[in-house]
C-alpha cells in the first residue's frame, strides 16, 4: 500500500554515516540569519522553533519507528506543565534545569504509557494514544488548583539565562536560546537515526514479523524510542512554557496532536529535516492566512493539506528529492 | 434507589442512540471500505444544517426534514466519494487521515461562511416536547423518540445486512473483495452505495442531535473523537459492535455523571482505554 | 471694539487649528474570530464597528485604524503572540477585545512592559484587572451577576435552599462562588455544587439535572457558556418537568443570551436571571442602539451583551482620543479611562478608578412570552454594582 512514510532510502545514506552533507547547513544558516534579516519576526521564529523540536520528536517515532499516535501533545503538555509548575509553585526559575525537568517528566510519562500501549498497533493504537492524552488532560483539569485549569497557569517567572539574557519584548534572547536547544536535540536525533538502533527501528516499521523472527527485542526498542521522543517533546513543551510564561490545557489538546502530525507529513516523514520544513511552512502559513482572513483561514490550511496528500505524497522534502533525482538523471 | 437506576438506564440509552446513529455510518465505511474518514462529522453536521434550513426557511415539518436530509446528504456524499475519496482507497491510513482532516477544516470554514458562526437550534413539534407518562414514571418525550429511532434503525440495518441479497453481497465484499469480484459482484458500485448510506445515516443523526447539543460549524471536529471511540470500541464494520459500544459508553458515561459529576469526561475515555487494552480489535471486530 | 475682539479670537482659533495634526489612532483587536467562540468575536466586532461608524465625525480630524487578529485557540499563547506583534510591529496605541480569560491573562505582562492600554471587552474572571495597571475592563466580572442573583434569590424570591450547577472551568467556579456568597449572605443555604462537564462539547445535562431533581432544592442556579450549552440547559430543564417539581431555574444572563433566546422556545419561559444587558431594555439609549444595529446588520440580527461590550469599549477609546486630542500616551489614556463615565445602552456605566473594572447596573430579568416571541421583562435592578470579589477580598481578588 502506497505510503506517506516511504522508506527514507534517499535520506539515510546522507545521514547514515553521521557525516554531514553540505546541504544540511542550509536550514541552520536560515534559522541563524533570522535575527539579523528579520528582527521583527522573532516571536514567530520562536513558535517555529518550538514546533520544529516537537515535530522532530514525532518524526523519530512516526517516521522511523512507524508508530502512529494522536496523543503526542500529552507529552508536550507534560513538559510544559512540569516547567511551568516548577517556576510558579516551587519558585525554581532557572531555565536550563527547567528544561531538563520538563524532559524528564515527559520521559517518565512516555515510558509508562509506551510500555502499555506499544503492544498495539493500527486503529487501536491510534485511539489508545488519543484517549490516554485526553485522560491526562482531564487529570490536569481536575488538578486545576495546581495547573490553573482552563484559565491557565500564572506566575511563571523565568530567570534570565546565565543571569544575563532575559525574555524581552522582541524575543531575541529566547530565539537564540531555542535555536541552541534545537541544535542539541537535533544532534541527538541524528545520532540515534544513524546508529544500528535507528536502523532496527526502520526494520520494525517495515517488517515487524521479520524483526521478531530474527530475535530483535521489538517491544523494548519501541518503548526506548518512544521514551526518547517523549523527552524531546517534553523539552519542546518546557521551552513553550518558558517563552510564553503561560500554560493552559490546550498544550495537551487533540488539536495540537493533530497539528504536529500534519507538520511531520507536510515536510516529509522519516527525514528529520522534514520537521524543519513542515513546521516552518505550517506555522507561517497559519500566521499569514489568519492575518488575511481572521474568520476563514482554516479553509486555506485545509486546502494545503488536501493538496499535499493528493500531489505531494511524501511531503515537500519528498518532492525536493524527486527533483534532485530528476535533475541528476538529466545531467549526462 | 431503583428510580435512580431506571433514570440512569433510560438517559444513558437515549444518549447512546445519538452516538450510535451518527457513528454507525462511520463504522460501516471504515470497516467495509477500509477507509478512515475523519470527515464523517461533516456529513452529520450537514444533516443538521439541512434540517435547520428546511424547518426555518421552508417550514418543513421535523419528521419530514429528517428523511429528506438523509437523501440529500446521502446523494452529496456519492459525489464526494466518486471525486475525492475513490483515489484514496489504495493509500495509507495516514494519507486518508490527513486528507479527510483537511476536508473538515475546509468544511468548517465553508459552513461558517454560509450560515455564520452563531449556534442554531430548532423548535421540535409539540408532541415531542415535555414528558410522557409510561406508567412507572415519566420520561422526556424527545428522548423516547430517539430511542425508538435508534432501535428502528438497527433493526432496519440488521434486516438489510442479514436478510437481503444486497446485504449478502456487501458482507461478501468485506470478507474477501477479490473473491466477490470474481463472482461478478460490482464491488465499486456497492462501495459507493454503502458510503452514501453511511453519510445519510450520519445526516439523520446530526439532525436529531440539534435538539440535544445544538449546532455550530465546529460540530464536525468537536464531536469527532466521540464517534471514533464508538467505532473503535465496537469494532470496524460491525453494526452490532457500534450499537453495543454506544450503549456501553452512553450508559456508563451517564451513570458516571450522575454518581460523580466532578469526574467529567473521565468515564468515557477510561472505558475506551480499558476496552481497547482488552480487545484492541473492538467488541465485534475482526482480529488481524 | 467687539468686532476687533471677535477677529482676534477668530485668528487665534485658526492658528491653533492649523497647528493640530490629524492623528491615525491604531487599535489592535485580539478576539476569537474563528473556531470556538467565533460568534462572540463577530458580535464584539459588530458592536465596535457600529460605534465607530456612528461617531467617527466626533474625533475629527483624527481617525481610527483597526487591526484585527484572531486568537485562534483558547490557549492564551496565540493571543500573546498577536499582542506582541501588534505592539512591536504594528505599534498600536491601544489593544482591545479579549474574549476568553486566558487571552487577557497571558497578555497582561506584555502590556505592562510596553505601557499599552488594554481594554477588555469580555473576559470575565474577577481578578483580571489586577494583573496589570494598563488593563481597563468595560465588560463585566462574573461576580456582579452571580452575587446579585444570590441576594435576589434569597431575599426577594424567598428561596431557602439552592443547588448550583456549573460548567467546570474558571468562569463557572467564579459564578458559583459569587452566587453562594450572595445567597448565603441573605440567609439561603447552598446544598450542593455540581460540575457539569467542560465548555467545549455540550454534555448530556440529563444526569446532572436528574440528580438535582431528586434532591428537590427550591432553586437551581446554573451557569454555562452562552450558546449551545444554554439552549440545552433550558430544554433539559423543561423535558424533566422541573418547574412542575417546584425547582426554579435561575442564573446569570449567560444562560439566556439574546442571540439564542428565541430558539430556546417555551422551555425558557419563567426563567429568572441577572445580567447587565438585554436587547429588550426600554430606554431611549437602548432603543436607538438596537435600531441602529438592525439597520446595519439586518432585521433578523440582534445585539447581545457581547455586542454592547464592543460598542462601549470603542466609546471608551473614543473618549480618550477626544480628551487627549489624539496623543495616546499609555499612562494618560489610563487616567482618562479611570474617570470615564458613559450613558451606555445598558444604562449608566463607569470605570472604577481604584480597580479599573467596570461599574454598572445589574438587572433582574424574567423571561416572558409576548405573543409569539420571548421577551425579557425587567423585574428588579441594583444600581452601580462594583465587582464584589475585590470588594470582599475573596481569594485571589484580595491579593
């Protein structure tokens, strides 16, 4: 059955050797240039970075391990609430350790839920992840005295990073902060994907029966990558909480889970850099469309989604790969 | 005590009927066509808007508006199916999920454009208002009506699927498509028909739901999770599965709200997780 | 001699007028224009656009430029981003709108930092104005209607016991607390408080209402969001025959919104609610307002509390423009707003200079049938109500 998650055969050789291809510098150069070229757009830039990080975490489990989940926002939200409550209730305002705590909390939730849920697949897994995420959201609402419930968690006041770089109105410091965190997370993701462990995930995705047959510990591997992805999603959530100094129940919501799924497929699943393109396009598209028509912008987003599925099955990076392959063939 | 139990049972049954009527179409299309149609809520919503428009603009009586909505939305879904869904049958579930979610977004914006963002309601006929005395106690008339429609529907569907040639053909196509085709059954035509019926049923459910939960353009996405749960817990492609799942979820949700209101949505989702952990293919689903 | 005097004055006036430049005052509106709450954004927009249309000559030669931003999801983050851009990129003079409380709450630190006035046209959580000295609220506090309803139910309607049913989120909890305080202050007793699901999907209210029916209180105070929830409440109440069982349905006016009232049908007749506005008010200001509204938006449309809040919000901004001659310095605008009084369609309103929250009349509405349509009949009134949460220093309001 034709799939939006094709074996990233073209991508793996480039990333597989842990040696950097020259084209990989491009997205980083673009991201690094934004504070100089578009200094008024750094708030939007922060949104893009958080979404890239979140989408990266989903790509690890969706694009590489083939786990389809509609509840990934639960992990993002756990990280967000962990970082938020750490500051608001415990008065611990140091940002970097805040992110570590966020990642750890999300990893814990990911480990426990993954251990139970990853024995299932298909529609059952989809619904289980969705229902679990909603249950977590309900829990957060029940604990409203701690989480702030629907109205949100107030009182988050993050200290300046290293005592110097505060969260200013133009978001300059936090953009750079987010970019560094993204880079670090990306290095980890890249390492995993290029390793034998990462290869075995692709194997599980492609032919799980065979993996069982050769004695690979399928469930253990899946739980491992799910936990790592959960930690990454939690860090993204923590970053979100620190940038906005505000967390509501929406951070665990079904709509966010859907959005990050869209981002990964839009950019191209199983390609890591697909998360960059998908996140940038989705966030910027939504932003521009909402300015154009505050009432009907959803139509535009839906249209892009439909068009992507109909004409760009492997996402935009897939198109890019086809294009380079086609150009390559044309050269003598 | 007994009175409370009877209340809960009755209320839960009525709520379950709404879930069933809307979700059964989704179960049929997902099971028979192997197609993940997250835009199913749009058909339900369209039925709601059709009903409201007919009653307000043309003063069509409620009981006539529902079957008309069935036909209109059913016919419209044929167009949808032929043009937009048929190319996706061979694609992966993820593709189908994303494409249909895209449709939902477009539909919400479109309905907002034509009907405005305001919630809309209807005035049901006098004989469906108030309470009906059934001897031991009184029951709200509209909910009795819904229970009647729900039971009538499952009976009709069962008859068609188990007792008619058409139903036999559909079941054959589900069990083994190639074999059915080799026997000369026009599978494509069957699928279109099934899809139309599924969409029409959703429309009726949507029309019935207006009185209970109102109507707004975001209906399609707001209640989507509930329909998916009924289908997943019941098992794909099973009418009885959808019925039992709706009953289970409806009654437990209602009982939970009566006994522990602060629990909120907890019960429905907890039951879903429990049911799927035990029987991931659903109550009446096929194990693969 | 007099001619010379007049000439001198005339020349002086011309010289002064020539010195004044026409300013374009930028207003950033952040509200829900799509998705959940889109109908509220639409009503608020209709309200402020109506005021602007009717009164734009009053601020001549200055003009007003409005930049609309959708706050998309009720998570506060989108609103905060929009506010950040409106302040830094669009350089707005004033911010307004804010339908959901999280949107206002998350944006408060930004307006404090940038010293940009923020006029809240809806968000009703009681302690929001405390979050920044640049916030002024022209809409309402959940406490105003809840507390007054509580007092009225005990003192005038003579109810002894009540059960509270609310949608389980902060405005509901605010409203419940307010009603309880008012009701118990006048000798009533709240027997139970029942959370009834969340604000997104409309739950089946029957099990909650059944529980109340079994408990047989004198009154059932309900708060749910306006719209589909409110309609479902009225219908469930009627379907269970609760009025015949002797249980009075009361609440804040959110449960009888003007926009949906006719749809709620017979079920709504007999309800008593307390609110700050109804389109049926029989005052010259309101009659003119409703007439202008219907002329602008169609005979079938009706203003509601959201619409009048948008209208009054724009009136507040206009008064600042007039007083400051278009020089919208943040601190000066707040000074003007703090002493602002207005003859609104809802009656006389003012901003409390100490709390920057709205002071307005609260009216007791009874829903009656007037021929074929439902109508609001005003059976009681409390003048110039201040937010009781802050007055009584309850919880967060007291900090």
